[in-house]
C-alpha cells in the first residue's frame, strides 16, 4: 500500500510538471510557435525534416525529384500504379498508394473515395509525360498528405497549419508554373502577390465542419504564406484538397481548364468526346484501366455489348491498337458513339477501320460465334440495374457465345451477387475481383473472367 501511494504521488508530480510546459500534439495547435510568412522558403533544418517525417538522407534524395499527386479510379490504384511505373520507367517504390480510411460496412466513400497516388520522378522526366499519363483522372503538384486530421472542429486549424507549413510549396509552385508556361500563359515568379487563386475541398465522411469551411481555411493558409488574392471565377491557380474521414491530400491542379466549385471531382476533358447530349458516366481513365486488366494486345477484337457513347471501344483503339466493336439498345447513344469515333479519326488518333458501332439487343447479338478476343464493358447498375436483372442471364450467355475460348472478360458492375446468379460457371472462370471500386462516389465492383 505504501508503494502504491509513493507511485501515485510521484506520478501526479510528473503530471503537474508536464502541465507547466506547452504540449504539442496532433490536436493541439495553439502551442506551435509562430512562423514567418515565407516559412516554406527558409533553409530546411533538421527540425523541419523531423516535422515532415523524413530522414536527412531521404530529404536529400527527394530534392532531386519532382513529386506529383494523381487521382485515379478508387479500388484500381494497383492497376494504375503498374501502368504509371511502366510508362515513366520508374520502380514501384517511387509510386505510393495513399491508404483509404476504413469505413463502415456498406458505406460508400463518395467523391473523396477516389484513388490517390503520390508519384516521385527524377527531374529528367518531363512534366508533359507526367500530365498526359493514361489512367489518371487529374494530376496535381503535390503539397501534403496526412492520415491524422481530426474530424472535430479542431481539424480546420490542423489543415490550415499543415498547408501553411509544408516545405513542398517551392517545388509545387515551380511545377505548376512550368506547366502554365508550357501552355502559353504568362505567370509571375514565386513570391509575387498578383497570382489569383482559389481553394477547393472535396470532402466525404463524418466531420464537424463543411467542405466550404475547409476551403476557407485552406485559402487563409495560402494567403498567409503568399498573400495571393482570391478569385473564385477568374483564378489562375487552384489549390485542391481531398478529405475522406481523417485522410487529407492537397496539391496544385495542373490544368488550364476552369472547373466547377461544387464538391465534385474535375471532369476529364478529352478532345475526341464531343457528344454532349448524353452524359458520359464512364471516365476515359477508368476505361483505360479496365482495358489494362484485360491485357489487350494490338490487333485483337475488343467487344463492348453495352457501349453507350463508345468510350471503351474508342480507348481500346487509341491506346492498345485494338479493333473496337460496340453497340447499344439506345439509338441516340449509338449516334453519339459514331460522332465520337469520327472526331477521334479527324484528330488522327484512330484509323477508319478501328472502331464500329451498331444498334442491337444485348441479349441477341448479331455477331458470329467466337469472334471476339475480349469483352470489356460497363454494365448498368444502380437504378438501371434494378430494372435489368432478368436481362443479365441472357446477356451473359450471349457474351459466352461470341468470345473465343480462353478469351477474357472484364466487367464493371454494381453487384457481385448479380454476376454469380446470372453467369454459367461451366463457361466462365473468375480470375480476379476488385471491390469496392469507386465510380462517381458509388460502390461498384470489377470482375475479371476467362472463358473455359
């Protein structure tokens, strides 16, 4: 008992002693010492390197490399990573996948559930080759990443502090400025206070604040460091943050296009997709990743029986040298698919015989047996799926008829159970499955099949 009392007294003495000193924790920000306005430009000390969780050796190595943030289809980050490493000829260790927070079962991650990759490349790798990477929705000059943002009101101050003190500002601004200069824009050098900017946050999860609250704190941090004027409509630089629960990434958007202030991910502006009447739900970057899973080879025939406006067949012809064949029950979609193909032909992206589109019934395809090397398709899901459950067994039977033995099928769909209930397991073998895959904020799945 005496020993316990001694321990209790000593423990409380230590506790009182600690209370006399300022406490610096992830959720305590007022104790952080004030920093000068151009803190990010000061010479890096060992303390700043510790704050950034980098050893001195790692920091020196990173000084000779440019760091980017890429947004890709959530759930297919591994496929995108492999494609990026191959395209840039870099090792796997230089592309990091930002881990997604664990969500409650059945809960969708929303728009912020997009996949996030941090890419580190040598300075010799051109900016243009990075910005034009296939399979990437949008590219950013990397600023910061944290997995410990409080979801309580103090999280706002935490984000503002992170953005104001990140040592990535000089490099990120240099990459952003280089991109704009390459596009023919005149941009002042670092330190000028005439650059118009806006801050935007794409947020999902349970927080005690809104996306607008985060954007305002991000804007305050930028103004505190650079004193740039805010312009929500005629901005030059867009600082974008993506927050999912306690995870937060931020970068400077490498695009000259003006985007919406809504909490949606930027749309992919692709020159050869001109049809505007029908909404294109499948991003070209997602189509590229699906085709990569199918291991498409030049000259192969790729079939999309539910092609919509033709995204998958056109991407197969452009990036894989395949012959794309697609069709849809809706005549309007087929017309617009043909318009997109004509535009791709005008731009010299495809040959006249590379793609074909037809109006057909998916349950009775007007095609010969075993004519396709692979089937890649974005099947209807959500409300459309509920209306089409009775159609799927017949559609899968037709797919099995027209694909060659040993052929592949990569299907993007809303429910794995729907596949298991509809497919003939004597005809198909499941090779891989990816779940959840984030499509426009909704949970979907990707199934890779092989015909037996």
